């Protein structure tokens, strides 16, 4: 009889545990759906930033599962007794948990600071440290997800990204100046090369006129081209091309590079390459 009673009690505990997990999953889905719906409704009327709502959605999910875990522990006598024993030594427990979970807490706190002070937002194009540029896809309690232009997901802990240098191209002003740098030979016509670079840059559909009124009155060019360096075998020119589309600025630069190369070929402007003179020892005079 005791075995049967024990078996029934175990089945009861198992059924309650499964029931709580199922209810938690349903409540989690409902809460996330409600948050998504509220964000979509608000975004139609206001310019709502997706960063805060996504972080709040992850935080709400974590709180629901923690509450569910507490309910499960309260229904299972063995776990309840174990939990009471642990809480009896709360000082030691807090010290152990704090030491073991300090990195996790650091990520959560860093995530909260990111959402509060917003050095970057969901959808921004950023560069973290020495990494390549990418688009912020999500900010969770633990990490930030960035999509690279190779469609790879870069997962960076919030504590790491908070302490690193971040270059944000779209945080408040989407206007960006893209450099188009090309070297020409010393024998080429530098004025012609500058004229070609200006014309091809201005023709690109993403290129914009970012001159001030004073610059327009002074008849400054839309695209300024400067001689940056007299290199060992080339004269290096740099065109400053402005655009208000930071996401497609790299494509604009590659398009302009291609257009300038074609014009240089047509009009006789040479893009140089290194020359090397090789002398074989057998060709040297006998006394060398």
C-alpha cells in the first residue's frame, strides 16, 4: 500500500510539474504576443525604438520562468526541503551564487545600461572593436546579436560590448562621408583625374550634396578631391563622397571605384603598380 501511495504521489508531482511547465509556455507566448502587438500598435502612431521593447520582452520571459521554477519547487517536497536548507545558510548561499553568477549579472546589468543610455539600438549599423561592420539584430539579457554583411550572427556578451569601442554609423545622423581613394601615376594628368573622380562620384544615385550655404556661395565642389600623399610610385587622391544611406554606402564606394576605373582607361589616366628591377649576379661586371 505504501508503494502504491508513493507511486500515486510521484505521478501527482509529475503531473503538476508538467502542468506548470505547459501553463508557463502558454503564458510566455501570450505575454510575448501582447508585447509585440502593443509595439506594432504604438509604432503606427509614434516613432518607437525596437530596442527597449525587445529587451523588455526577454526580461518578462525570464521573470515568468523564474516564477514558474519557484512554484515547481514549492510543490515538490524534496526540492522544497532542499531549498529551505539552502536558505537557512543564506549568507554562504548568496556568496556562492554571487561568485558563480557574477559574469551573468554583469551581462544583465550591462544590457540594462545599453537599453537606458542607448549607445546603439536594434537596426543600427555598428562596428565593435576590431570586428567588421554589422547590423544590430537583437539585445538580450545576456548578449547582443549582430548580423555581419556575410549574414553571419556575431554573439557578443553585453559586458564585453559595453567595455569596447563602438563605432555607430546610424545612431543620430545617417549622413555619412565615404572615402574613395585611388592612386594615379606621376605621369598622369592630376587635374583630369580629379575631374573624373568628381564627375563619377556626383553621378551616383546615392551621392548627395552636403554643402552648406556658404560653401555653395564660395562655389566649392559637391565632391571634394584632395591629394593625400606622394607615394613611392603613385599620387594618392581621396574623394569625399556624402550619402544619407549608411547601409548602402559601401556599395556606393565600390560602384564609384568601378566607374572611375573605366573613365581612367578611356581618358588615359594610369593607375600604377610597383616596378621592380631584377639584376642577376652573372650579368654583373667581374670586379663587382
